[in-house]
């Protein structure tokens, strides 16, 4: 198998890192390994005094590379006769984000120093850290007054999940860490920099994806927000701008060659291409075959929605999105990102905390089985999917979940189904926002563990949206998309691909089976969605002027009607 070439995808998630070895010719996944982060609670460093805090130990990332890559290569040796790690031509990296890390002048994480090793503020600030919600509101208000163009490209509201709000919060609450930090580096930039030996924060190739979606970077206004604007928030933030970056790169570009040291550790050839990093959802979109008209949903603990639009065509600003960034997903296309701050996390919360009934009664499998026997509206319940705030279209991390319609007869499986339906209603709200602004969605491709393993969720999503729910062929599309980036960064001369389009055609695909909407169920769900929007707008917007008095009664009437139609 001397002529067969492979790419390696590294997927740095919330709780683990995955390494995936992929045959460049056909997308065959020949080796995979997962390393669970050992620090904190499932890889997350928490503070019981502050539920908004979520940090990550960057040492877990390094250990994850050291453990997962050799394990994935070992599996490839077992599965493929004659497999040689020397046939791996490129490495791609996807990560969570925004997950910025404070570093010193050499790019070493402060968390690696004796002084800050146990300091939570010196760790990576994980995407789901919302401690900077007040700072996010301040950034939004100042940008609206001084530079509305900044907000126009990130949906109209700056989020506490993003780069500047986290750093500004650190400046105000952890001045020692802030003073020691020469610069801040996204996880998506740090990992490729480490592998390529380019950790100098002023020299490493920064991700267009990370910078555009989370740090308001845009070539139209000279890159990062103006120094005067940042200094107006805090003079130290303005000074930091000079120690960040002026240019960004797309993920089809090499960030550098794998160092001899890392090659020896991992068992790979030195000098192979390490692609510029990107966020998991964006490369998950690539791995799912995203293209104009194809809407990709990465359904996991949260959900990220990705679509693209040709850069040559006019595209209006879309309020409530997580950004419109040229080249963040595919070169030559605007990348559009949306999402829901919690999906799988909501289901896990219910199973782990609210309904600890054991494997026979309270497991995901047991609840799914019972919930599948129910019809739309039959429970009389309606929920809001804001248990971790709202990412799109309201962009408000201070919103919380809601459940309406509880009675003394409500059963756990009814609540479980209502929570699934709530996330489906949230998905429909996002789809409608895209289409409202002219971004037509011809098909939906889902990926992630929930899409693959839980057909009930996919059926409900199809029935709610009225759209067929396709599922990506790969169960690990983020890592696959990263591998595609590695193959493209390597280029044809090294045995890789010339473009993402070529890599997608060779390495991607969707499953033959898809979940089609049921027309009768869709009609019922549209009724429920009308009530969902009443709650959504009442609790989530300042402009709402309606009356919620009828919501409970309408839910009961719908429940009674649906139950009367069901055969005994």
C-alpha cells in the first residue's frame, strides 16, 4: 500500500480529544482513538461559587496529542495490512471556541508556570464560560454607539462566549494573570502552533475562523477592532491589540511543518503539513459536505449550525448570528454560524439530575423508548431550550430554561420528549432566521453522536421543521473535516488534495437513509411552535407586547384533542 496516503484529524472537544486517521482516496477511517481529559469534571474546571465559570487545563491538550495519536496509528496498523505512519501527509486541527488561553512572550501558557498552575484564571477560558456576560453587554453597547459595523457581522450582539468579553473580564477580576499575559491565543491557534514549533504569539498563523467569528476581525476595517475602541473599554485592552495579530489564514493553508520532536513522539514523518486550525463546527461542516444550500447541524452537547454563501454574491447582515466571515469554512465563501447553547446537555441534565431512575427507568434509552410512543402535543407540555442561555437568535446567555404544562400526572418521558421538541423548535427558529434574510436552505445534514444514535431526535426535528433530516456518513465529521484540512494543506505534491471541494468529493458523503417529515405531525408542531414563539418572544425580547394567559389553555386543548384521536 505504498501509494496510499492518509491524513490525520485532531478534534479537541469539551471533554476529550479524538485522533482520526483517514484514507485520502475514499475517506475510509482506518484508525481512531479518544483521550478523555483528566482534569476537572469531565475535562472542565469549575468553581462551585460561580456557575458561569468553565475553564480547561491546556496540559490536557498536550497529553491528549501524546496519547491519542499513537493509539490511532496503532489501530490503523491493525486494520490495514502494510500501513505505514510515514504515509500520513498532513494534520488538521479543530477545537472548541472561543477558548482563549493567556500565554507569555514565548507562547507558553501561564498555566504551565509554578505561579499560576492552580489559578483558574490562568487556564484556558472554555467556550461555555459565561463569566464575562456583563463585559459582553458593555462591548455590545459601545460598538453599537461607535462602530455598528463590528456588530453587523456578528449578529448584532457580542456574546459572553467570545474572545474580548473573556479577556476584559480577566483584566477586571484577575489583574495578576492579566498583567502576566503577554498575549492570548485561541486553542485553535495554539495546537497547530505547538505541533509546528511556532508558538511565538506574534508569528503563529492565526485562524480566520476564530478571529472572524469571535474577535470581530474583518479586513474591511483593518483586522481587529480599532485600538481606540478597545482602549475605550479598558486601556490595557487597547495595549493588548498590539500583541495579538494583524493577519489571519484559512484552514487550507499550512501553519508549518511538524517538528522533529513531535514527529519522534508521535511516530510520524517530520515536516508534514499542519493545517491552520479552525473551530469544530466549521470543520464539522466541511466534513459533512457543506456547500451553498446545504445546512449542516453539528448536534452534540450544544449545537452549531453552519452554512456557506459564495463571496461573489451579495449577502445581507443577518441579526442574531454568530458571525458572517469570509473564508471561515470554505475559501471563496462566507461562513455563516449559528447554534444553540445546549442540546445534549439538556437531555443529560434531565437524565443525570432530575430523573435518576436507573438504567431501566431513567436512562436515555429507556426514556427515548417511552417518549417515542407519544405523539406531538399529547403531553400538554412546552419547553424553552435555554438551559445554558440562547446563542441564536437572541444571543443572551442570561436566559434560562422553562417548562409549561406540568400536572400531577406528568410522566418523565413526557418531559424528556418536550425537551427534545424544545431543541427542535430552537432549530426551526434559526432556520427561519436564515431564510428570512434570503439564505435558502435546500437540505439539512446532521452530524454528531445524537444524530447518529438517536433516530427519535431526528424524526422530531424533521416533523418540526418540515425538512428531511439527512445524516452524515461519518460519525466523527469534525475530525474528518480536520483530516480534510490536513490533506488540502499538504497539497497534491505531497499526495494530498488541491482544494476542499476535491477533498469533500473524495472523503465525505451522507448516509442513504434519511428521516422524512410526517405531514400530519408537522401541522401539529406548527401549532405548538406558535406557542413556543409566544414564550420565546415574551421572555427573550424587549419588544414583545402580547398576553401569555392563553398558552396553558391552548396546550391543554391541544393535548385533549391529540389524546382523543389516539386509538385505545
